[in-house]
């Protein structure tokens, strides 16, 4: 059989928000054309993020019942530690309430002002936490990562030559660690090869610098290695993941992604000294070291999820279902980022809305138009998120203006995705009618969450 099916059946269902076109027009005006301001009742298909939005399994729900809420030394913690250690292999396992809390703790513990933290591409919260420590977050992906047309199978790789040159120049004292994000979310959900992590390990060893992973989507990355890297076809995703973690000194993970968690995070470390410092800070902000801001029941659900995600049938279906969307959009001539990543499909906003200048926010306008047309919510990663207003009033725009269709895990069926594809194809046919938008209120920090917009009158367009 060629058809790859969802390797699960549905036990609990949840209604989704049906609205009319008229209602959506009103709702958008009320939300000041910012999809982050919409109410969940009014969203039919929500592709805003794959973070914390997954469906838990019957085993995870059973784990929730087993959860032990003992303040210190809960049974849930020992089950969590064993499940994480089995994959990550590091001696120290420290739960946190989500990924950015893990980043904050690591940065507070070991990053000093003036240092540099190089990586393939840091996620925004990681970058923000590094910068909060007074250090510089430096992205050095391979050159192919910046070329939307390149079909490189591991476009998430870090540039080893630049890494070596940087460590040569800066020395170990100025680089607290190197961070590789698997998969590279900000670079389009692209995977990193085992060879690349091995190479980074060798470079870090030469200079005595620790190597860490941001492992939010480690299982998807392991499956990409199995499918694309020579010598891994017969290995299980779990053994590939174990080998990846064996190459590094520690990891931070948002367990809202590849642990099927609705909340949760973890830090794993080899060094007991660094772990002791992290735990000291953790007690101030997250809670006791055996629960780290989570309920015991959350720890049990995560312990089960982090193992369940490595099921090969699930990962085969996961990557195939993302690719399914990407291939159909591509075949219809819609400009998408290639090759397809693991958790999301990225549409090129400037290519789709080529009639709109950067000032009229093509990607954002597309995401608003897609909601208006079909009730689908997506997330712009482009001009609104990263555009910068200079002192002279002019704008600097990012290299890419993308709309991310992030696919929650085990939540939507193929017919939901067929609906998304059809909606985008219909919209593409009348793309020139998509009105541009402009800011009416733009907060200086993380503007996308709360900014307000208005449509640009058509005569201005002409
Ligand atoms: N690292 C990566 C690679 C991420 O994608 C995220 C979150 C984090 C760290 C932070 O984790 O949200 O648990 O605090 N990404 C989400 C997204 C928000 O939509 O891509 P968190």
C-alpha cells in the first residue's frame, strides 16, 4: 500500500469555530487586522503554531491520572527523568515550565556580557535570552540556508568553516557554548545532519567549547536523518536521536513540540557544576528542581510523549503530511520555501502578493486575507515581525517575508489540510485583490503580538 495514513484513531473531539465571510470581515476589523487578537471560537483551522497545540494520546491521559503532586521528589519526576535520560543520555535532567525558561536559566548560569553564542539560527526567544545576558547571538547557517530555491537536504546545518574561524578568533573564553537548533525553526524547519553535528563536535573539542542542542523538534530531525542521510536508513529514529545527543554536552528543549506536551520544557547537562548553578536559579523562578514549574501530571504526560514521538509510523506520517500540503501548493504555482520542513509549510508573502510593496506588508496581508477567505489562521514571519524603523523614518525589511502554516501534531486530518490547500489556491487566483495593510499602532518590542493595522485604500495602491 502506498497511502500513508494517520497512525491513530480519534477518541475525543472538539468543535471548531465556523463563521461566515461577513462575520469574519467584522471580526478582523474588531481585531484591528491582527490575527493574534482573534478569539478561538472564530477560528476554523488554526495553523498559528505547532507549540503546545498537539493532541495527547490515551496513554498520556492515563499518565495524567498517575501524576504525583508530591512537592519534592515526586514519583512523576523520576519517571520523567528516566524517560528523558533514556533518549538524551545526560546525567542531569532539570524540568522547566517551557522552552524559554530553560533558555533563560542556561543563559543566566553560563553566559556573560560581551560573549558570543554562535548557532545555526537561534529561535527568537533564544536570541532574546542571550542578548538579555549582554552577549551576542550569532547565526552562522550554511550559505544554502539563505537561498529559498536551494534543495540542500540539510539546510539547517551550521557553517563549520565559519564556526572554526570564529572560535580561532574569539577563543573559548569568549564563547560559553555553541547552540545547534534541531530542526532549524527560524530557517524554515530544516534539519541538521548527523555529520554536521559530528563536525561541530570536533571543532568545539579543538577549542574546548561546549556544544548544546536546542532540541524542540529532535524527533522530526532524527526522522529526516533516517530518510536523507547515508547510512541511517536501517536505524530507528530513537537510536538516531540517542546518537545526536551523545555528541553534545547538554540540551534545552521546549517540550511543547516533540514531546506532545501542552506545556513543559527541560534542560539536560553532563556537567554537575553547571546543573547545580541552574538549579540554584531554578528555585528562584520555576520551583523546586523536581518539578520546575510543572504539575506532577504534566511531567508524566511529557515522559510518555517524549518516547511516543519517536514512533516511526508517526514520524513517517508527520513528515509526509507536511510534504502533502507543500507539494500541492507548489504544483498550483504558489511560491513556497523548499525543501519542505518538518512542522510547517512556509509561503513566500512577497511572491504571493507581488502587487504589494514592502510597506503594505505582503505576508501579513496574505495571512489576514486567508483568515477572511476561509477562517484559517496562520503566522507571518517577516516584515511585521522583523521589519525595523530607522531613525530617519525609513524601513529596513528582512530578507524573507513568509507566512508560516504550522501544523499542530495529531490534530487535523487530511480533509482539513485539503481545505487549507483549496483556500490558498482560490486566494492565489484572485491575489491581486488582496488589499495591503499598514500599521496604525506598532509597539517597539515584539510588534506582531499586539500591533494594530488598517487596510490601505485602493487608490493609494495604484
Ligand atoms: N526553541 C525553538 C526552536 C522554538 O521553536 C521555540 C518555540 C522555543 C525554543 C521556545 O519554546 O515556546 O516553549 O518557550 N517556538 C514556538 C513557535 C513558539 O511557534 O515556533 P517555548
